[in-house]
């Protein structure tokens, strides 16, 4: 019985750490992609992060009915 509990705990730990690893990996990929896009916008088109953030806020306020 103790062996089954240990094996079950190992399976749960492996699944949780696998999920956590995927989460961190995807988060880092997303951060790098956003940083790359902001750099491209800034250096090629002269559009700074502030302008991008203002546009996102305008879209969100329109989506939420002007809150």
C-alpha cells in the first residue's frame, strides 16, 4: 500500500513540474516575442511602447464600453 502512495505521489509531482515547466517556457517565449515586436516597431517605424500601450488601452476601453 505504501508503494502505491509513493508511486502516486511521484506521478503527481512529475505532472505538476511538467506543467510548471511548460508554463514558464511559454511565458518566456511570449515575453521575448513581445520584446522583439516592440523593438521592431520602435527601430523600423519609430513607434514607441507608449503609443502601443495607448492603442491597447483605447481598444480595451471600447471593448468594455468606455469604463
